C-alpha cells in the first residue's frame, strides 16, 4: 500500500451537501478485502461537506476507518443520496 495515514474518506462529491439541522444524507457501503473490521462499514456525510467519512459502527458509536483497515486488494462500493442547496 503506501505510506498514507489517518482516517479514510471518499472525497470529491460533485455537489456540496445542504446545511440543514435535520439529516439530509444517506450512504450505504459494501467493502471487500478489509483488515481488522469489527462491524460492517458505513458512510457519514456531514452537512455542508463534499466527502464521505468511512466508519464502522460499534457498541460505543461510530469509529473512523483508517488507512490501516485497507489491504492492497480492498474494494469499496457505495451509494449516496443527499440534499443540496
């Protein structure tokens, strides 16, 4: 893999997510060939953002996936729906 570190994101959404007080985004994630996951991966899209944070949901809430969770053969499939301004 490389020498990247830190949290994993899917960046470069084509439009900025609406900045609302209620939830305006949904993201489904399927992952293959990942390392050390303790639950299914998911995606979180922040209001007024243009990227999807890749997380796994555990008993204490969502925890960010990091570069170390990805093997060289990892595959991420996702579908996202969000409201724009």
